[in-house]
């Protein structure tokens, strides 16, 4: 209940009520003013770029602020990016590099407008199963497969996200492999696990602002392939994957600014490989789709500040996996 107080009430019956003096309004409700700049407000958008099966060049998006299902919004400009590409993003642009048939194409989409993707340039090495990590300025792609299942590369490429043009050589992973799980803080990028060939438990890290070879960080709790990572500015969590012939629900946790082996975070509620992660405003991490006994459209979510099992967030528009190409405009590589 609110109390309305005025100093005087004049002209009753002739002029109507006139409020004269200070006005105080007391209520059990309250208002919270918007925080951050106008650019930062309204962020919290997931972008899913392509996928299989069936192979699709369609993209999807959903809100990372409140539980929701994804909707389709546009088409990738290069069809072969549909499967096995690696995505990263600034707060404005989502960028995908590599893809099926070992292509070197890079394309991008403007996240605030969500139209069709546009050609960006080329990677230094055509490949698929590369994973993308980056901050608000620079994006990198690490590893991949250059021809067949036994042709892994250790190449790391980089681009400046706000411009367009061909990627440049950044350095090399400690071990050539495909299908790593990637995550980042504004300073560091992490590449975890993968297929070397055969599942490995390696975690590498790079300093995103400085080109050079990756450095050993530690190990995941188990060797696995086709898992995926997400992060806030402090914590990275790697989820899902395959320890042949089993699909796993494991969630591993590391503190990005340190080095050391991963510890247990909890479990996905649905084990899957070929699953891809994204994160929101330093609060939650989501894993999208993947493969179990068939491709699924499930979105699974965790809260970074706690440990525990994932919960159901919603559903993708299509059942699919086979993509590293999920990102957001509010992931851990962005300082705000």
C-alpha cells in the first residue's frame, strides 16, 4: 500500500485537485535501474550455426537470460560450414571457421540483427573439427582434421573479429588433434581433450593477445572426444563427449587463470557427444544438441557459481549435432 502526501490541496470544487509541494511515494515494490552501457544491455543471445543430421545451413538463436526454445533466423553463406565448423564471437559478431570437406572458409553474422552470414576470409589451413575461442578483439581456431580421421593438425590461426580478411598463423597446440572443447576468459583460451587419433585428456592454453605456441595446462578427468566447453571470466566447464563406445555426461571444472587438472563439476542430465556449448553474462553455461542413440534437440544448462548437475533449459528448433559452431554475445571471453 502507498501513502500520497502533499503540502496543500487547493481549489476543491472549482479547479480540481492540485498537487503543490514535494511528492513522496512509498511502496513494497521497487525498481532496478539498467546496468552497463547501452551496447551491453539486451545481450545474452545464443547463436547456433549449422549442424547435422540432416546437414543444415540454417542458423538458430535463443535467449540465455530466461529459459527458452531456439528459433531459426538465417542461412550460412558457405554451405560446407554446416557441419564441423568452429564458432567464436565478440559482443557484436559471431564468426565460424572451417567445416565439412576440410574447407578453409570463414564467415560471420552480426548478432544484433541476425541475418544471413557474410564471407569473412580464409583460414591458413583448410580443415574440419577445429574449435574456436577468443575474446572481444581476437578470435582463434585450434586443431582440426585436414583430410581423414588420422590427419590431425596442431595449427592455431587468428583473426581480428571487427575486421574481415584472411587468418594469420598464431602458433601450435602441444598435440595435433581434432574436436577439442574450447573456452576462454578475456586473457586466456583453453583447448581440452580431443581426438589425436584416439581420445586424449590434454588441456592446452594460450594467451589470446600474444601469438605463440600453446602451453600445457593440465588434464581433464577422463580422455574423451567431441566434448564441448563454456565459461565465464573465471571458470571453464567441459561437458559431454565420447569414450568409445560410450557417450558420457561428465562435467569437468577448471579455474582459467591457474593451471592444474580438472575436477568434477557434476553431470549433464543427458549424456551426449557432438555436443556444443555457449555461455551467458558470466552466469550460466549451456550445451546444445548432440548425439546419443540419435541426434537430440535438448538444451542443458548449469550455473557457473555453483557445482551440480545440468538442468533442462529448452529445445533447439532441429535435432542435430556435429558442430563446434555454437557461440554467444556474452561468453567468458568478454569482460562485460
